[in-house]
C-alpha cells in the first residue's frame, strides 16, 4: 500500500514547484539577490525542506522572524546567509552571533544587548542589520531616532564588536498597487539609507521589497528582495493576480480521506447548532479535519472541497476535528480523497478560495495548517522526479 494512502489527512508539498517559483521570482528581481523567507515553519510548508529547495534554486539568503527559527536552520545543517528580525529583550544574541546569523536591530536597547553579547561571543563580531521604520509603524527605528541609532552602531563597529551588514525596512501597502504610502516609504528609505551611508555605514545589502513589491515595484528592489508568500505559490493579494497570472505554482495541496458516507432524510440538521438542514433526502460525507487542524471555523457553510470530481461546500459548522459536506446523493467510497485546496489541476479549490470563504488572506490559510496534518514532500530531489514521505509537523 502507498505509505500516504492510509493518512487521515496530508499536506503535500511540491518542492519542484517551490524551486520553480524561486527561479521565477529571481527573474523578477531586477538582478537583486533573493532572500527566501521561511518563518512560521516555512509558512506552514516546512522550514527546513523549503529552505534547502530555495537554496537549490538560487536563493542566497534565508529569512526568519525569530532567532530560534534561524538557529533551527543552522542545527539542520543549512549554511550561507541567514537573517532574523523579531527580537525581545534577553533573546539568544550570543547563540545567534556564534551561529553567524544576521540580527536585526530597531532600537537602542537591542543594539546594546547585541553589543554586550558580542563581547562574550567566540571570536567574531555580531552581524547587525539596522531596520528603519519608513511608515509601517511596526518594527524599525523612527526617523527622529535614526541618527542616534546609527551613531551608536557606527561607534560599536569601529571597535570591531559589530559589523553593520544591512539597512532595511518593510512596506505597509505594497499589496495595493498605486497606494501613496508606497512612494512615501520608498522616499523615506532612500533618505534614511543616505543618512547612514553619509555617517560611514557601508552595508552589504539594502532591502525593502517583500513579495508584492518584488512583483510590482522594481524601483524598490535595491540589493535584495525578501520573498515569502509568493515563493509558496500563493498570491500576495487578489489585486495582483492569481498565482498562474503571476507565473507561480501553489506548493501545498491539502487533502483528507472521506471518513463516512451516509443517507439522511430531508430536513436533517447537520453539525453544531443545525445552521444547515438538508433540503431533500441526500447523502452526507464526513471530512476528518477541523479547526484543530487549521481549517478556519469562519469558513463554516462556505469552505469548498473537491469530492468525487465535484466541488462541495462545508455544510454547517466546521468542528474541532471534522466537517460535513452534502454530497447530493453521490456515494463515494469511504477513504475517497477530498481535496480542500491545491494548484487546481483537477479542478480543486485554491488557497485563495478558502481565504474568501473565511474572510481572510491566503497567508493565514497555509500557515494555520497544524501539526496533526503530516507534511508529505514530493520532488525532494532537484531532478524532475522525486520521492514522497510523510513527516509530522516538524519536518526532518
């Protein structure tokens, strides 16, 4: 029997699609280097396998949010440049420095902690990237505080304690083409970079572009682009086009085995609260995944799923471990495949379809798929053909 045939559910991850997406994004990057962002366990796809595939396709950097994510990549044997940016006081600065991870600094407290940690690290300066808040209002140093941060960073650099390797920021509205904030942030970034360079900063990379800016704002590419969601074949926003229109292929296919098919009479209530009642005598199919697996409860009554060649809709509420579809009299065998989303080759719904059903974004749909759903990797080799194996939520 096929090793995956008996799985309750699986998230199939096509690493050939990911490599193709990375190559396509590199072509869009106007000669800039590409950072493959693998935070949040590779947006739910598995950080380590996706990082390896991205490297094979030419990504020169890997990006994570937390330092622990970056250190896990190193522990898995991934070399080359890795950057992480979401720090809190007391974080593992020394461990990151010794692992040769580029760390982001947005404030004086962070700079002082990394300088102190570098003094105890094993014979190497900290690799520091200064983050500017150019208008997102989230992480990053405000323009009014930038001169102080740059001055203290340069002082530490002169002592050999740190090396300022990058200057960077993040867009707020790049997924809205033509939004005035995009031009304003681009101008602010250029000003803050110019100031830092005037003060003697000589960064290896300047970077501002996320996935949507990589696709639509070539003037924002600078030395490096950071591609996250687009690398996984999910459109950053409906306004930018479908994955196919953007030259991308969805990497994850989420499927489950139909657990039960049964006949019910007209007027039969379905799932908690009986928000759905059968309009006529029909058959119901039980899909054994629920919100504990990451299926959004907000998609109750709307979430699409392909069963037996027909797209059905979740009937009634999505429960913790399961939901129901009205099969309209059809009787697929128990164990038949139910495809929640995928690349669309068989007419199955897309990640974007589920995002619409749950009134959210595609990012959330893929990242919320939980550890109870094994990841099954296909095309692991860089060759066109590959093998598949299931793993748990923490890919090997």
